[in-house]
């Protein structure tokens, strides 16, 4: 049976961010931790060795394959910051048009640095993405963030 390689760990998010050699990239990652924590209402958790995830959902495909994934997240990659959100939700295109310099793939948003984008638009993208994933994959009450979002 297939077992996902990327799953939540007990590794430290702070240690992951501190290990990023490039000082500007490290600052962007620290800012992303706070931004995504506030936008999602979830605490950051390391998924595998290199993804900082926020919240989770359980999926099950028609084939029977199932697993868990983070609702939103990011990773510092060689040339870009990779931000994990769901693709194609209603209203995504106008937001992406206003985001700033970025590239997209299936469920990834690639940005070189946070200074290249409008982080207020990023927050909207993340919040709508999380809402869409929660609509598609409803979670038990215990897995949802509290009524008060982090940072409010």
C-alpha cells in the first residue's frame, strides 16, 4: 500500500527557517510563517523535511488512494519560494492578476521574493484556497481552527 512521504513531523519550524542560509530568503520565510499563520488560523507544522504547513485535510481518490496534506504551506526551494495552495478555485484569476511577479503550476505558486508581490493579495488567495479545500474535504470540528484567528 502507498504511504505518503510528506507528512507532519515534530521538527521545529523555527529551526527550518533559521537553517536557510540566504539572509533575505530567511527573512521572507519568517514573514511567510506569520502571514500564513494569520491567514489560516493554524499553527505552522513541518511536513517532511522542507515544507511548512498550516492545517490539514484528508483526501480519498476514487482509486482508493488516500492520505493527508496541509491546507496551505510553503517551502524555500533553490530559486523560489513555493507556496502551496489549491488551483482553480472561483475568483483565483483576478487575484493572481493583481498579485505581482509570480509563476504558477498545478497547486503551487512560485515567487522569487515577497517584495515582488502584494502580500495582501496573497493573504486573500490563501484564505480562499483554504476555504475551498475545507469545502471539498470537510474536517471534523476538532481539526478546524478556533473562532478567533491567530493574530486577531
